[in-house]
């Protein structure tokens, strides 16, 4: 935020990149089309540009963005005739709280970063982690060993090394 206010090159792009999934997730949760979601995204970014000098708390930005996006969704739905005209914003808040929107968006963003980190690993590690941690129920070691071409006794050691690599990849992504 400070870099944007100081008009540092690339600061706005970095800020938007950081929060684009959060902003887009709100209209998608309200089941807007991709075109409508893009319009809402753009409107939120314009509001951010206008209001950034008045925002004081860096930690509150995520919630502010989610709230603004939810308000844009509400107004767009009303304009489209999809919500009764007498449905006020307090009822929208009762239906779906801003906190829920921000938490859902944050969870989706974190899940995406985890998937990207797993995808960044070498093939055997990526496959092993998916089999052991992404499948329900997790595959037994004998099936994992056969699938990745290891002796069953090597799975524990290899799993530990893969998890260390995953931890590094997650840290690189800010998790």
C-alpha cells in the first residue's frame, strides 16, 4: 500500500496481483458470469485506487476488498432485477457475512497457492504428495511405492524429503 501511495513503479500491479483471486472469488460465489465478475473486479479496483489514501490499516485491506466486492455484487444484482428492491444491505449481511466472504476467499487463495506449490515439485514428489495427502482415503504405502517406482521401505524417507521441498515452495509463496 505504501509503495502504491509513493507511486513506485510496479506497485499497483503487485497489489492487484496479490488480491485478484480474493476480489474475483466474491462475484463467483454469488454466481455471476465471468463478464460480470470482470466488471465487478474492475469497479473494486477503481474504488481501491480512489480510497487507498484513506485506508489506514494494511491488515484490514483484505476485508475491505471483500466488503466492497460484496457491495458491488449486491448493487449489480439489484440493478439486474435479481434481488427484490426492498432487500437492504443489512439483510444481505445477514444472509452472508463479510467475514464469511473474506474467509472463503482467503481459503480458496491459500488452496490455490498450495496446489501451485505441489505442482512446482518434481514429478515424483508431486504425485506422491497428491496420493498421500490429497486423496480420500490416502493410498496405502504399497500402492504409492508401486506408482512412483520406489521400494516400500523408501516411501517414508522420500515422503519426508518431498515434504521439506514442499515446505520451501510454500514459504516462497508466502505461506
